[in-house]
C-alpha cells in the first residue's frame, strides 16, 4: 500500500529511510510547539490551547502535504508570521486576536484562489528575488530582536532607544545558557538542538523561580479556547483606518506565506533531487493547494499562518524523498498533542535563544542579494532594516517595493512586464500618504 501511495522504489527509498527522515525533520521542528504558543500568548491567546492548536495544525498540514503532494515537506505555524500576527496586527494595530485569525483564514482562501486560477506565478514574478531574501533576513532580525527583548538582554532606554540589559538577571542568564547550548549543538549538527537548548534554559529558569514546573491540570478539551474562535465578520467589519489596512494585513500574511513556501520548496526539492530537468517542480499546484488549506485549518483551530518549514531539509538529508516523510512528521505532531499544554510551564526567557538563532539562520538568505548593485542593494537594505525597527513586516516590504520601483523608474530599468510591481508600489505610496497614523 505504501509503495502504491508514495512510489518508494521509483524514488530510490524505503519505508525505513522515510521513517528515519520523518523523525529527523520532526526533531528539528519540535521547538515550534514551545515557541509559537508563547509568541501568540503575547497577543492574549491562551498558551495551552495554542500549543495544542500548533500540534494539530502541524500534524494536519504535514499529513496533507504527504498524502496529496507526495513531497517530503513538513508544515507548521511559521516563524515571523506569528511575530507579525502578535506584535504588528494585534498589539500594534489593536486588532483582536479572533479577528486576526479571521485575516489569516482569508489569506489562506486568497492563496488557494490564486493557485487555482494560475495567478500565483504572476505574483511571484512581479517581486524581485532580492526582496525575497531581504524579507527573510529582515524577519530573522525581527524575531531575534524579540527574543533578546523577551530575555531582558536588550531593554528600552529613553536616551538611546535601546540598551544592553542586566546580564546577571535570572531571565538573561537562562537565555544565555540556552543560547550557548543551542549554538554548540547546532555546530555539532545535533538534530534536536533547539529543543534541548530550550529545555536547558527552562531548567535554569526554574532554578531561579521563573515559570512553574508543574502546570495546572488540563485536558484535550482545552483547545476549545481557540478552536473556531476566528472572527470573519470582525475582519470584514473593521472600520476606519483598520478597515483600510485589512487588505494590507491579508496581503502580508499571503505574501510572506507565498514566498516563504516558494523559497523553502525550491531549497528542499533541489536538495532532494526532485526538480525536473527543465527547472520545474513536480506537483507544484498540489503543494501550494496543500499549503493554503493548511493555513485555513490552522486559523480554524487557533494559530497563525501555517507554512512550509526549511527544517524539512534535515529529513531530506537523512534520505527522505517522498510524502511518507511528511506523513511521519504529521503523525508525530499529532502524538505530541496530549503533552502540548505542558509548555505553559516553560518561561518565555527559555524560548528566547531559539528565536535568536532561528533569526540567525534566516539571515543567511541575505547572501543571495546582489549587494554590488545599488539599485538592488538599497531596496534590499531598506527592507532588511525597516522590518525590525518599525516592528512591521508590512512596512519593511513597502519600503523595499517602493524604493525598488522608484530606482527602476529613475535609472531607466523600468519594463512593461513589471507593471504589477509598480502597481503594488503605487498602492503602498497611497497608504503612506493617505492612511498615515495620526
């Protein structure tokens, strides 16, 4: 049955290899069960319920990817997108988390429609590849800054805006211990480096009295606190300035998910040798459909946008070549479901090092930017720097697109085929001009 479903022999693999690959990918991703709930918890969402939603969404998404697209690509709530959800949409714009979940659902619907009508390629081609890399790098800086702030390593300062915090404080000590542990284990290529580092930092935190080693009792019914709580009517009913930014919120969720998915997909399929000779990716539409459905299901159960994970490359490196790898990942996430609320016992300082080092890994994409060309380097740098400093992926993206389009026009590089890029730039200019916050 497995041979018929996944074509194991045709891909030069076996059940044993795929199972090992699935466990490998799962161990590199398991940190999200701890990190995602604590980030969304800052948005006022119940941490235990979000932990269960994270397991359920990751399990469903990975199973769907494996069974529908037969690709060794695992899914889970995306880093960066969860930060945008919490710190920009909910805390920055004042949108209730239930309404923000509605926006996540709408972005999944939009992604599905764009895929079905074939518009996805048009959008992908409209955005310069350098801005893909700059957005990824900027999101990396964004979540790293959040991690340092949560640990108290970086603190607010009225004179210099930010400053170094008290490194002898319990939260800073716990985070620094975790940073060292994760860094050493990553350098030694230990698959569960993130999880081990988080647990090490949590142990130090508990020794200092941070968090609680014994969380309150819970049951599987705890997920009812977030499941089906999305507010679509609220999303459509945003008034005034928030109504005007609804399209922007959905666009950013859609944009980051789309390009994060495409970038991850290209990297993982190349590593697995699954790219066709003409450069196309087999079953691409099925992959994108699975991703968009997973995003909608994630919003329904109570988490931010679900997307493909670059950690899937770890499983591919272990020999994974088919969707059976993703199915194993999905089953493991579902098996973790009953233990998910235990993350309530983990202090936020313990997840800070994971945020910092995930940010460092995401910054590696900046090597793809052609820094020697000012017309490319300037928009890329503006995107990179504005995202963390404005606490907004949307603003960073807007600066990048507007500056790229402006330089193209003023240097004679503008082409009719780039009409969609210039349209996006004009919309962002209109936003900054007419919708500026008082």
